[in-house]
């Protein structure tokens, strides 16, 4: 059966201790788990990662680090880390989930 990709666009909170990856080339380390709507999403693997930049007044800025992650229960999630999040605002966001 084919799983549908569902758009979420909600903040998520890193959970637990430690990271699945280390910080690399300015990219944040990927936490081992996230909390989303009271549910723990335990990360089993990083499937891919990419970056998104923006241009402002002729200068190019790195805005988001994107990750496609496999959860331990078999879901695939797309998350991003917003480098421009304001103090008190969540930097991690769940963009989409495929269950």
C-alpha cells in the first residue's frame, strides 16, 4: 500500500539525550527523537539532507537545513531547522509525514 505524504508545518521539540548525527558544515546535529503533538518520533536514519538559501539585497544567506528522516516505526518525515528562528521561537519544524 502506498503511503500518502501529509503536509504538517508544525513546530517539533527535540527529545531525549544525544544526537543521531554530529554538527557538520554548519548543519545542526539531528536529535535522536522529536516530540510532535504528544507523540515521540524516534529517528532511525537520515535518508537525505539539503539546504535552502535566500537572497536579500544581492547577498545569499543560508536559511534552512532540511532532513528526510526514517522513524523507528517506519514513517518518513521531512523536517527543517530554521537558522533565522527568533529567541523563544522553535527552530525545528515538521514539514511533512508519510506513514
